[in-house]
């Protein structure tokens, strides 16, 4: 009987080894970076308060000083002196601003009556600037650790325009402080889901109240919170779990109650510190928001080599912006130090690593806080002027992205290359630092 040909044996399958993930090792251990961070922060706050008295009076400051005293009169008279809320009074436009900063500055100037009032105001303003700088760095800490936070702190401290206006800009720096403080608590809140700590919820409410109590633009923080809370819960439970109402009490309510609490507390506190909002808690904040979008001021400004007017008043009495769409993007490009621009432009490299570490939502939050406000004012064609100062609450998002990027490259490479990245970073910091020391106290020019 003929032999059957042997069946060919299947080739053994060679298992491909799983791709090795890049091991990230920081140059500075977290425990040491934390100490350096707080040491640098302590030096920075002392320096900022000390040099604040060397700055002059900015164009808006006297309006805020007078408004602050009338806000204080409103409270000390238990609402009998309502001058600061009147459309026909001296605060016809100032009434649309919250009274938290201005009222507290007036109170401090009375408390320290023996000191020069402008010195007191500038010291108080510098503390708000420091809070904005510190909290921007703490956002980086929450996302990527103390080394990233230290880089962000360094970058914020050597941002000439932000540092300079921290001393005498009572409108924009103070609101930026409220925004940055809220960002810290939003990230903390998201990290604690599905069962956040009540202390974080309380801090979130207080910080929203602070931002809104300075300017109505702080109202945006409430939809920010709801949007990213919803995305985080969707990440946790998926569409099915999120809309499974039989598990609402178990899955959703333990965190949703604190979101509602924080939003409600923030809105309430903003009204408490804002006389105009307090006298009509629904109508007046909405009116202020509408005025902020189309601020009724027109002035001649220099932009892109031309003198242009910011707005014109139409037949209906409303102001229409004449500002080109690229006004804010261009000011960011020419006012942001190179370390901020380079780091932010290259920040897309963070996406795979953040995805692996399950931190993509936090990175998305930083991107959103950068691009949404700019896109919104371009879409609404809002009235803008005085360079990028209306967007100081956006600027730290650029720096946070940049700090995260430099931190990633430092962590990713061998020690020799790490030092190279640090050297590049320090050279980029030296450029604005030299400008600041040479031009003090006119860093914001």
C-alpha cells in the first residue's frame, strides 16, 4: 500500500512582544521638586509685594478706586447709599463689575489709612497676580506632578506682560486669579469622581464666587464645570450607565449634588459681593453679560501698523466692533515668550502619554480653556482694546501646556538629554528675564 504523503506541519506562530512603553523618569524627584516649588513661590510673593509700590497708576485704576469706596458705602449703609448701582450715577459702567476686589481694596485702604492708598492697592493687586501665577502652576502639578508645576511657576513668573500688570491691573489680573483658582478645584474635583470630597466642592464654589464677584465673565466657569463633569461621568459610566435612571441615586447623585452646590454657592457669593447684581439677581447679571460682549466704549488704537477705532455706535444705539478677527491671536503671538509659544505648539506630543495615564480629559480641559474663549469672542465679534489684557485669564493655559510639554521631554530622555532640554528651557527663560530686569517697572510695555 502506497504511503500517504506527510501533511505539512503548520509553522509555529511567533508571538510578537508587546511594544515597550517609554518609561518617564523625572529629573527632580517629586519630594524635592515640591520643596523647591514652595520655596520659589515664597520668594516670588515677597518680591511681588515689595516691588508693587514701584509701579505707576494705570488708566483704569482711579475709576476702580472711586467705585470701590462707593461699593463699601453701599454695605456700610446697609444698601441706603446705592450710588454704585445707578445707571445715571458716576458708576454707570463700573456697576457692571463685581465689587469683590474693589470693595476689599477700599476696606484695606481705610484699615491701613496711614499708608499711601495706591501702595495698598498695588500690594493687594500683586497678591491677586501671585494667586493667578501660583494656581496656574498648581494646575500643572495636579496633571503631571511637582516638576511640571515648578516649570509652570518659572514660566509664569517670567512672563513680562502678566507680571507687570499684576501690580496695577484691577480688572483682568484679578479675574485671572479667580479663574486659575477655579481650574485647580475643577481638576481636583474631576480626579475625585465619582465621589468627590465636600472640601473640594466648597473650594470650587468659593473660587467661582471670587471670579464672578470680580467680573461677570466668571460666569463661564459654571458651564465649564458642568461640561467637564458630564464628560468625566460619561468616561466613567458610558452612555448606558449615565442614563440608567434606576442607578441615578447610586452612580450620579453622590457627585451631582456637589456640582449643583458649587455652582449655586459661586453664584450666590458673586451677588453678595456685587451691589448691582444683588439688587436684581437674575436680570442684572444677564444685562452685565450682554454689555461685556459689546462694551459701549470706542477709542483709537494702534494695531498691525494702523490706527483703528475699536467700535462704532449703530442707529439702534448698540456698539459694533471694528476690531479684526485676528486681534487677540496676533497679540498672543507677539506678547507670549518663546518658551510659551514653542511648548504650546508642540504640546500635541502629550496626547498619547496622557491617554495612557488616563489624563486625557485634564489635557482636554486645558486646551478648551485656551481655545474656547478666543473662538467665542471672534464668533461674537466682541469689542476689544488694550492689547491682550482682556484675555489674561486665557494666557496661563498656554503656559500650562508649555510646562507640561517641557516636563514630558525632560522625563522621556536619558539624563544627558534631560540636561540639554533644561538648558534650552533656561535660555528661553533668560530672554524675557533680561527684558524684565532691563525695563522694570515697565515689564508690560
